[in-house]
């Protein structure tokens, strides 16, 4: 049985000017955003329960080699698969360079399995969404959040491994700042009819540090901040890594395309 540790909410974190709509002015989040379709919670709801914290060791997939036929997007040195090379590359990883802009894969993908390793900054700066913030986008639209959620009570649907703005992870298995973590994500792209209407929603399974935190989760639409977005017909799209201004690191990124 895994040891479960709940971080106390008594020592309140400083609240940014962007989060002053919280009900008690103490918890990060909002109370004036739209209700998420099919849920009782608002987008980034300040009062939505945070996922329980579960201590985990190193993932078995840390350092996993790409299987035969995989598309290698980053092997530790080569940035040729990405939209620009403005991020810092050294010691086998690439690091967000503030203000350089989001990285998007040149190759466009539909349904895939993605392996990716990331580390939030060892030096903790800021709080809530200001700590190690980045994100992984599928088809350029659907985000699995990257955040330093280690002893960080940011709003539930913005925690690390959340389907941003829609679903928190089942549990919080974030490792300490600066330590390498794994995402093993299976993404099934949405399907559309000739009239542009959705015939199958996007579906995502997320394994974070070896723990399944989303199991075939149907998405309500593209990700958005403080809002609800509707599906708009699209085809394959880029995998995106967000520049949110924090020096988050990434390495060992590869994709297995799925016949959908």
C-alpha cells in the first residue's frame, strides 16, 4: 500500500493579484468562472478539493528507450523536430527560455502514445500557477498540465497532470522540485462528422510517475483558461510544449502513432 500524505492547508500561500476572486481569499482559484459541463465545479474552482498527495518513487519508465517505429522528437541534442531552437539545450535536456515562445512539433499527429520526461525548477520561485508551469498540448489544443505541485495548493484542475481547466488528476504524485518525472500519455483524437459535429470526443489516459491519474477520460473540448471551449472540427496537429515563463526542463520525448 502506498503511503498517503496530505499536506496541511493551514499555512496559506500568498495569493496573486489574478486569484483574488477566491471565496475566502486564501485558496488559489476563482468563483466567477463558468460551470464545467457535466460537473458541479467551475473552471479553476477555488473550492474544488485538491487531489490527495501520494508519495511515489522513480517511475519504471524513466529513461525508457523508444520502441521500434517510434518518432523521436527529442533525443537530448537535436531540436530539428521542433518549430524553433530558442530553448536552452544542455546535458541531455532542453529548458524553457522565457519569452522564446511555445515549442510545437513540426510533424502533426492524430492519436498517439507519448513518452516525455520533465523536471520543474529546483529553486522554488512563486506559488500556485507560478511554480514550474508549462504544459503538453495534443493537436495544439488539448493540454495536460505541467506544474510544480509538490506542496503547492494551486486550484485542482490546474494541478500537475490535470486535464487543464476540466479534470484534476485522481491523485497528486508530483516528485520534489528539480527531480525528473515521467508522463506516459495515450491520446485519442476526436472524430467529426461531415457537418463538423463531434462523433467521438477526445479521450486521454495519463500515467504520471507510474500512476494512472486519468483513465480514458473524455474531454469536453479544447483546453482554456477561465473558460469553456467547444469542439471545432480539425485534423492532426502539433504536440506543443508551453513557454509559461518558468525554466522547466524536458528530455526523452518520443511518440508511437496509433491506427485510429
